[in-house]
């Protein structure tokens, strides 16, 4: 059974940075893609970024140039580096493993003065 545990969320001022981590267990991490999603209050969950087993990345238009997804296969961990944060980035951020359709419990990010 795959377990995903996110960490690194918190309160940050506009223009600030955060680095989210998603530690995984129970699956063959290195040969599968991973993704980050987010859900803002009153809105649907949306895709933020994906990373393939080979390191190829895709980003939502709203975060291109500000967010970077990466992975460390030795640590079975995927990261989301978030820079130049805006109030509209406020959401709960979720890690997702498509190959087993597993979600983490999420980590909240609040961008506010």
C-alpha cells in the first residue's frame, strides 16, 4: 500500500518562497511519474505540476516560471519549490501518485501579508 506524506507548507508573505516535500513508501517510486495538485477554498482541485520517471516536467500556466517540481529517487521523495508566491497560490497542496491513484493528506499553504 502506497503512502504519501506531504510537508513544508505554512504561512508566507507575498513574494516569498516555500519548498514542499512528498515522501512516498510502498511502491516502485523511481519508475513512475508523480504530481502535485492544489485546492483553494471553494474551488476544485487543480493540477499544479507533474514529473515523469525520466524527469520530464509539465506545469500549469499559473505557476510556470515560479514553481519547480523535482524528485530524488534515492529518497523516494518529490519536491515542489515555490518562489514569488502570490495570494492566489493559497491552497492545500496534495501529492498524487498516478500509477496507484494514491493521494496524500495535503499540506496547507497560505500567502498573506
